[in-house]
RNA sequence: GGCGCAUUCGUCUAGCGGCCUAGGACGCGUCCCUCUCAAGGACGAGAUCACGGGUUCGAAUCCCGUAUGCGCUACCA
C-alpha cells in the first residue's frame, strides 16, 4: 500500500510536465562508472517516459578542467548507447550546453539576488577564510563562513572596491527556520537553516559555483527531474533556497546511492579501474555493462537479472532504486559478460573479437588476421571466455607456429612415457593417412586407435591435446584439430615426439 | 566537531506487519554430463535481518535510542 501510494505520487509528478532530464558532468577526467551510471538513470528515465535527455557540460572549474575530457565523456556515453537528445554535438533549443558559454546568465541571476537582498558581495581573502576554518576546526565549532561581509555598509564596500578586490557573491542563508525537500528515493529530508553557511554562488573570476549554475540552468533548460548521486543531498537545501529566492519552481529530485570502492568509500580514481572506457578496453560488452550497471542500486524483482535494454527501460521505476551504496563486484560482471558473449551469434562474436585478437596476439602472428579462419575458431572459444580480451591468450595456439611447453606436460597422471610415445606415434600414422580432417572422422579414427592400443580414450586424447594446443585445457579436441588442419596437426605431433625423445 | 543519509548471506539484492524455519544471483563446495576446459543440470555451505528498547495477538518490515559506515561541511563538482 505504501508502495502504491508512492507510485501514484511519482506517476502524477511525471504527468504534470514533460520529462526532461540532464546529465551534467564536469570535464575533469575520464568518466568513471559511477558517473556513467547516473547518466544511465537519466537515459532510462527519458526513454521510459518519452522525455528528453540533455547533456550539459559543467565546465565551471577552470583549474580542474582537463583537455579532452568532454570527448572521453561523449565516447563513453556513446559506447553504452546512452544517446543524448540535446547537448554538445546535437544542438537543441536551450543551448549553449557548455556552462562556460552561459556566464552572463549566472551573473545576471546572482546580481538579481543581490539587488533583492538575498545575496551579497564578499571581499574576504582566502587567507582569512583559511584562518577561520583552522580556528573552527581547533575549537570544534560549526564550520563555514562567518558572515563577515553579510552586512557591509555601502561605504565599506566602496573601500574594498577601491583596494581592487574582486568580490565573490554569497547567498544570504536565512538564520532561522528549516528547509525541506522531497526526494523520490529518500523521502522527505529536512535541514535546519542555521546549519547552512552563506555559500558562494559566483566566484571572483566571474564563474559560477555548481550550486548557482545548476539552479539557473536546470530552470532555464526546463529540467523536470534532477537525477544525481546521494552525495548531493546535503547541497539540495541550498538549491531550494535559490529556487525560492529566484522565484522558480524547483524540479523533482531523485538522488540515488553511490557506487563505492572495496573500502566502502565513494568511488574515485584511487580505487583503480573505475574508468568506464577501461571496461571497453578489457573486452566487456556494452550491453552487459548496461545491464550490470542498471542492477547496481536498482532491481526489478527478486530474481530477474538478465534484461535487455528495452526491458530495463520499460520496467524502470524510481520506487525500485535502493538506498544503500553498492560495491562494484567485478566477478559478477565477468559472469554476466560471459552470458552476453555466449548469446551473440557467431558472426557477431567474430566481428567483436577480431580487433582484440589483432591487438593482443603475439607480434610474430601475421596481420591482418584471416577473418574466415577466425570465424571458425570463434565458436570454439566463445563459450569459454568471459571477456573479449581473454581470447588472445586462450586461442593463441591457433595462430602461433611454435608452441612452447614442457615435455612432461605430455605425460599425464597415471601415464608412462612409453604409452604416450606409442599413442602419439599411432596417431601420427593414422592421421597422416586420413583424406579429410573432418571432426567426426577424427573422433572415429582416434577412438578406434585407442581401442587398438588397449588404452582409454582419454589416455590418447590428453597427450594429443597437449601436442596440438600446448595446454591441458582447451576447446574440444576434434573440432580444434579440424580447424588447425592436417598439416599443422601432424607437424605438432612430430614436434611432441621429438620433445619426448629429447627428454 | 556539526548536519544529512544509510545498515538483510563475502558481494549485488528481494522483502512495504502474518505467505520468512528470510527468496534469488555472483562467488565457493560436492555431484551429474563429458576427450580436457567451459557451458548446462542437481544439491549444499553461507544472514541470530547492526545492537538495545518499545508499539502490536504478531516486526527484517512501524517508532525511539545507541553503534557503525558513508556523504557534505572549498571562490571542487
């Protein structure tokens, strides 16, 4: 019943106005999986309710800005199929979509708030701010700006101005009362106004802080739902205050839990492999990644896990977003990627694995690879690897001429060199007289040979496997040999015999 | 320190007052299948639902407190 009520509320909120959501990354580096998961919620939400997905670049921190970060971001979004409807590369009616190109809007809003008495110029130096922070920390007082410039007289302002100080604009937070907002995931959240300090809206370089830019843009871009990580909950009351002072209607808020590292702390670069693009390089499939990421912090029911993009979109609902931080479990991703890999058609798999083989196979292997040959190998490796870049290490023996292994590998447990020698010699003889190297014929021939030699099938197959693949675990023998072909197999058996002689 | 949010198997999660002696998945173990390896199938171990009080005939589910974790506390986002 409780759930139904919430659902009703959500549906109504959605009906009220067209759904417009935005993903608003700050171009400070490679996009990590946590960022992208937020974008995914935006995308799914937009598609689910026939809305618009806006990409907006929050490049308001000149110092942290990283060259190429926007391209990385767009690359990552595109790889996952998170296509945006408005934004860089797409245009739209609410641009520009780079905040650095919208500076006049923020300035205008900030000055309006100053004129209304909701904000003020602050001339405090960084040194002073640093000093009060230290004092506050030492005396364990509440931290935050001490409102030194809140009630400056016109004369005082003129004096500071004359000193050539570029002021910041701070919001005048009410000293009393509470600010409350409703979050669709977390419910009602209330803050005492006296725990919030007079935050900076406009920096002295003329750039806005996140808080101001966010409010101005979400309003002017007609954003209906703000979807962002839980870390923003504490900032939301500031945003509410600005909406109110500016006379805007606030959007709906959907905060979602964060992705955490192994130490349960907010995911960041020090947690290692967190950049989304790294998963592409490691050979994960975008559809698996999409499915997996959607399940971090969201679930459909008590059992469904493998879902197509369409199913994920059609079944998405806020009510099913969880509230607790999720740890990125790579082992489960590996499993899920394997599921998706096995579901691919051979042709599709071949096309996807080809570049990975090109890249990771040893340098002596001639390039470009023969696509027809790869497509014969593909079905043998497809069910046995979990990521595309496992392919090269797993299937190298199909490509490499000189196999490296110890002679002792040929002699399995409960086997003697004599038996192995006889088995391989017998195989060499039988196989060389074979006209076709068909998988069924091979099996038939070799099983018969084992029988004739008076050994178990495995006692023949195992050394043969090592001889032809240089490993004890490999794809099924006869299929493998059929793909390798007669000449290569016989050569490898000869090499194995030589190794046995030498030992 | 202040404020906010959270807390169910190792991990991701189901659970919305009786269906819960808590379900599923990954991983792990045993077995089956089998030329090895995967895949697949069967079975199993694994959670006193953070703890303590309350409310109720009945609580993992509601309330209060405590603990712990995380987030915010920047002219970062």
